[in-house]
C-alpha cells in the first residue's frame, strides 16, 4: 500500500494535554461522559447531549485512536486534489446532516449538472446497458438526452422502475418519523424497538431480493440495476436486508450532496461546538465497570474515570477488553477496497475502441470473474487524463490495474472496514451493553450504515443517556439531567 494521504486532515484543535491521568486527582468518581470514536456517531452524541442537557457542566471526552477526527468520513489527495475516500454522499432528506452543515457554514456541493456523466452496466465481457453520452454543450439538448436515457431505462426495465421508486419512497417516509418531536417520539431502549416503531423492522428480516420480488419488480431489474447500486453503496449483493437495500437505493437517487472539502468537517464542527475534550491518537484498550463508574485505560498508559461510556465505533474490529465481559451477536465488517487512480482507462479492456465510449460510471453485476464492483470518474482533467475511484471486494493488484488502465500515473489504495456484512434476518446488539451506563451507537448499523443513520442513532442514545441518568439518584454529583423542555425543532423540508 502506498503512503496513505489520510494524514492531510490534521485537525488540531482542542487537544488537551493528554497525560492528565485524572484517577488520582479526581475528587468525584463521576467524571461525565466518555465517548470512544470521533466519527459522525460519536460527535453527534456529544452534540445532542449538549443540546438536550439542562446542565452546562457535563464533562464530555472523546477518544479517537487515529490522529484525525471523522472516522469513516475521510478524504484522499490525488495529485493535489481532494476526494471523499469513505462515506461520500448524503440524501436530500438527511436532515441532521443538513442542519449540521448549515450551522457550521459548510458549503454543500451537488454533482455538477454539466459534467458529462454516463452510466453502463458491465458483466465482465460486455456492457448490458449503456446510457447515451453525446457531448452536447447546450442545456436544451442535455434535457432531451436525459429524457432519451429515461426511455432507454424504461425500455429495458419497464414499470418495475416505478415499483422500485415506490419501495424506496415508502421506506424513506417511514424513516422520517425519527425527526418527529419528543411528544410523539419515544426514547428507544433497543434497536428492535426503534425500528418497529417506525415500521422498518420487518424490512430487516428479509433480503432485498425477497422484498423487491414481492413488490413486483422484474428479476432483470433486480439482477442488473439494483445489484449495481447495492454493489456500489454496500459492496454486497441483493441478499442484504430489505432495509439496507432501500437505503442503498435511496443513495442512488436525485439531489445527493456532500460537503465541499470533505464530509469529515461535520464531525469536526460538532466536536468544536460541543465543548468536548478531544483526545486524538489515544486508543482505549479496556473498559472496567467498578460499581459506580467505568475506568477506561488507554494504550498511552492513561486511566480515565467515566460515569457514562459510549462506544461510537464498530466493535467488530476493536481490541477493547471489557470487565465484566459483554456479549453481542456475531457480526463482521464488510471490507471494501477503494482504489484511486490518476490516469486513463484502457478501451481494449472494455472491448471498445475509444476511451470516450467507456461510461463515467461503470457498474457491475454479481459474477465470479469480475475483479471490481465499480469504476467511476471523479474528475476528467483532459481527454486522456482523469481521476478514478474503483471499489472492489479484494485488493486491486498492480498487474490487474495494468490491464484495466492504459495510463496509470498515481495509485492509492484504502482498505475500509466499511459497513457490516449484512445478513437478513439481522440480529441487533443492544444500545445498552451492560444494563448500566455503557452504550453502543453502532448497534444501529445492522439496520443500515450511513452518516445520517449514525446521527439518528446517536440522537436517540443521547436521549437515552439523559433519561436513564436522571433516574439515578445515588450519585449527587451527577450532572446528567434531561432537559424538560421539548424544544427539538423539526427540520424544515427543503
Ligand atoms: C455562519 O455565517 C453566518 C453569516 O455569514 C454568521 O453569522 C455565523 O456566525 C457563522 N457561523 C459560524 C459557526 O461560523
Ligand atoms: C411485520 O411482520 C409481522 C409478522 O409477519 C406482521 O404481523 C406485522 O404486521 C408486520 N408489520 C408491518 C409494519 O408490516
Ligand atoms: C470552531 O468554532 C469556532 C466558533 O465557536 C470557530 O470560530 C472556529 O472556526 C471553529 N474551528 C473549526 C476548526 O471548525
Ligand atoms: C487500568 O489502569 C489502572 C491504573 O493504572 C490499573 O490499576 C488497572 O488494573 C487497569 N485496568 C485494566 C483492566 O488493565
Ligand atoms: C488485538 O490485540 C492483539 C493482542 O494484543 C493483537 O495481536 C491484535 O493484532 C490486535 N488486533 C487489532 C485489530 O488491533
Ligand atoms: C460467532 O463467531 C465465532 C467465531 O467466528 C464462532 O466460533 C461462534 O460459534 C459464533 N457464534 C454464533 C452464535 O454464531
């Protein structure tokens, strides 16, 4: 692997003098909330705790094992240009993320309309489907072209396309219940309860393929377009759950957006505005419950007492030892290899004569001999010079890249433990891991893994912490009291 450029994102604010091993100096055993992980989940828990808590005094600490905040939101730099390396797109109805972006004055960008984008479905030998991509410079012709492409799509998949859209819209509408005010929206103790309340639970018990066949979609649409989308967004086939599948399909619709300069800035803004003590490059290796508080030990040799502990990173690939031990359902992360290439694709590999005949997004179907899931143009620099992003289930070897690309000037590889390996029916870890005050945001990832679902889960965890701590009378030093006013404002529709 080449020298990863994730390090460009040094986010160096608020780093407290870390070696303040507070175990001896602290007078009270209760030392606020400790959060493990600085991605969208951990930073959102901090944000919502501040927002909903009546007390200014809660001490919030975030521990991040990397040297930058953002978790799976990270950028790479290829020839000096910045691209999203991990979580890259947001949906127009991702209201928490939209609110965050607005309140931190971040610039929202949408894929530019004049970029010549075309799309094809590759089966390893041929393009099964390809949109037209004639290089019209006038908006009027663009319009006609997109209409023509809709007809092409319709010609191949028929009314199934509308059934697919309905399926996605119904699911998105159910999800919007999570933005309702406190009066109508309870605090959820478990993921199962949270999903059932919104009418989403059943979708986690069956595969996407089963759901879509029942909704009347044609097998051709499922094998091709739907498969392309689940492979791009979750690196997996249509055997993922119906819910993860619906979320994945929603992530292929209109109006998608991202933050100019990198989505990680959302986490940075949340942390910066929430009066958090940020401990970068400090990995927690043990969490021990000592009767009235947790003791968190880090690999740096520090020990921190915490009244409440929140795990906001997938436990699947963490090395934390718990005392007493905890038990959660087996889960493994699906690894997606993101390979970034500056160069030019080889037309011969795709059986065409010129590079311009290769679509700007090449999606693929499930097939054993396909070495990648998708290839997309991130930026066209000149006729034979572009930046590409490739997703694959295995690392892309140099020899393979040399066949796919005729020119390759720069290559960068990232192996992400990207999202859960979905397996319907899903089983969910508890939000409260030990029946006490140890919380797990990423239990929700088995439902669907996105930036917004993490923020939604984090918001519920913040409410859960406040409601469960206010009943705790023993510790008079507890600053965790739930706000009594229900001032949670429903986000306005755009
Ligand atoms: C965002 O911009 C507005 C207007 O330009 C300004 O009033 C506000 O203070 C800014 N907020 C932050 C967090 O920078
Ligand atoms: C979910 O499935 C159960 C059992 O099949 C059924 O009783 C229930 O009505 C379904 N719920 C929804 C919201 O469809
Ligand atoms: C942190 O927040 C302050 C305002 O509270 C703002 O001026 C500053 O630019 C922010 N820094 C970052 C890195 O976001
Ligand atoms: C954590 O650190 C403290 C202080 O160094 C030590 O007494 C304790 O045994 C450690 N806990 C674990 C689980 O290693
Ligand atoms: C977990 O810890 C063990 C022993 O300390 C080590 O061998 C292993 O590589 C670690 N795994 C990860 C994912 O860090
Ligand atoms: C969980 O995974 C481990 C290791 O892969 C295996 O030994 C164990 O039997 C699994 N447990 C369940 C309940 O599937």
